[in-house]
C-alpha cells in the first residue's frame, strides 16, 4: 500500500453503543500524509477526537468520518445520516485557534442535533462554544436588496423574501404598512 495515499478502513465488526439503536461502523485512518499549512492533519484530528471522547464522553461516542471542506463557510458541521464531521478549511485558516472548539462543538451534535437547551448545556459542560466567529470573507454577497418605503432602511439578503416588514418601523411582528420592497436584484 502506498504510504502517501489517504484511505479509510472500517473495522471488521460494527460497534454497538448505547447511544444508538443500530450498529455503527467505526472509521479509523490507515495512512495519511500531513496537511499543509497551519491546520492539523486528519490523523491528528482523529487523535483529538479520541482524546475528547474519552475525556468528556467516557469514550461512548462513535468515531465518525472527519474531513476538511474547501467550500464550507461555517466553522463546521455534523452530517448525522453519514456520521461525518466536516470542518471548514477556509474558516480555520482564518481562526486556526478554534479548531479544537469546533471539533468539540460537532461532537456535541452527535448527541444533540439541534442547538437547543440540552445542546447548550452539554457544550458548556465540555467547554465548547455554540456560535462561531464571523468574518467578512466568510459571507457570500447579497443577491437581493430590499428597502423600507417609510424609513428607507436597506436589507441585503441572499434569499428572496416572500413577506417581511421593516425591523425598525415594525420591530415586534409583521406589519403590512412597512412591508419591504425589492430595490435591486444583484446577479
């Protein structure tokens, strides 16, 4: 087998955990070359996952596939049906010190899919944040610009709005008197 290839192998026997009602195949890295730049290699990410799993979850979390994404703008995400943690290369090149925090955040998603009270409680228990930092290079430009006909406030948006009112003129609920109008559509 070539030492420079990145391959994953599944252990022969699926592991049955009390967190899930069905067996889960545990994925472990076989061989891998180091990632370039400031980011830890995938092998190092798996080592950190194992360490945090033992430290914070008594080793009960299944080991998901872990990978980097060049397209993802959020810090990371957990894809439940694929048992996969995806970390944003772009985000972590800007905030390399947040890689452990993001990994722990996504580990909490294995137990709690949504950012509900249980998620926040568990994240606080293990020292993970529940919101990533913002950066201007991680935002996509708006496709639509809406404005309020009364106060002239502008609202840039990526998605088309069906019915929304001005947050300054009608801050608590939708009010048709202050319905936003489309000013421009950017292509």
